């Protein structure tokens, strides 16, 4: 036990070689502990259903809608709050739909940007400024940080924010900025994602889900029996390989193997035709 403690203290000494460095880290950690706890999102039994998974991931199982309701309360109608929430989930699609009928797109851009600024402020309030800065989209990092950070030293804050928003619209970057802010809100709404079993199974998109999870900012996974089956198949275990092919064939998802993983199934199809071609079953 003493040897373990010694190694632990030696490692800490490497990380924080001076009293000043150790004190600074203690202060930083204490400040983080006093922030509100970030939202943890639990998802289970995805079963390869990418479309449903992507939707739940975008809305945080209702967390985004709650943030919209918290910020705007009774100042927006339910219809407007729903429209704003949908914009945050699907910014490109929703914006294209709205702009088709918008009489004054510039006014809509301005109103929407201000609404997204307020939601971004609420979503970022649980985190340190450093963590928020790391989450900002590079193209609009400086602009968004200015818009969501309180400026104590600026006397006329309204004019300051107006100048930034008007410039975004004038240089024709409002659409891209709105998309960036919507994606930032999605990211800040969920601090950590927990996946509880069965990414794979009968659905057509488990490989797409895995690609998405590999780029997620903070995640842990508890593997399910179907996930272990696919791992066994990937490792070359013949029973697992046969079972994976059986499940894909049963649910009409052989595209996962061919398109998702580049496995040529023509030899299997040829074998099946030659062996079972005259089988009445």
C-alpha cells in the first residue's frame, strides 16, 4: 500500500512540481465542482436504428426543448418554441423550409440569432469558459464567444451585440452562423453520453452509428450481447460470423456487410444457389 501511495505522490509531483502549480490545480478543480452538474444522457438498445438514434441524439431526449422553454417561458408561443427547437435539431432542413415563405429573411435571421444566443448562454452556463471554448466551431469561435460571454466592461452591450449580429447578416454568413450555433447548443446540452448495450442487431445502420459515436465529445459504452457477437465475428470466430450473416439476411440488412464493411457476399450467394437452389423451403 505504501509503495502504491509513493508512486501516486511521485506522479503528482511530476504533474505539479511546485506549490504554485498544485495550488492552481486545486483552485481550478474547486471552481469546477461548484458549477452545476452537466447533463448525462443515457441511451440503450439502439439495435442499429440510426434514424431514431440520430434524432434522440440531436434533441437530447427532450433536453433541448426544456432549455428553450426555460429561456423563453411565456414570452414565445408554444408553436414558436416548437419551431425553434426543431431548428436546433435540424438547422439546415428547417431553415430552408422557413426561408421559402419568409417575407423578410434578414429580420428572421436577426431574431433567430438573438434567440439562439440566449439559449447558448443557458446551455454554456454549466461549464467553464475553457470547456465552452473547446466546443466552439472554429469558423465562428471568436464571434460566438463574444456573443455568449457577458461583457462587464462594455457600457452599451445592446449596441455591441447589434453591431456583431448586423455584420454577420451583412456579409451573408447568417445561415452558416445559425447552423454553427444550433450544433453548439446540441453539443453543450449533453455533457456526457452513456450507451447501454446493443448498438448492433436488426437495424440497418449500426456501422453509421459507430462512426457517429467515434466523433462524439464525451462517451462511454457498455457493450451488449449483439455487440459482442459482432466483435467475435470481426475477430474471425466462425460461429459468430455465421450468426451475424444469419441476422443480416433475416432482416434484409446484407448491405451492412457489403456497403458498410466492404465484404463481398457473392461467394455466399453462389454457394446458396448451388446448394439450396432446388430446396422447396
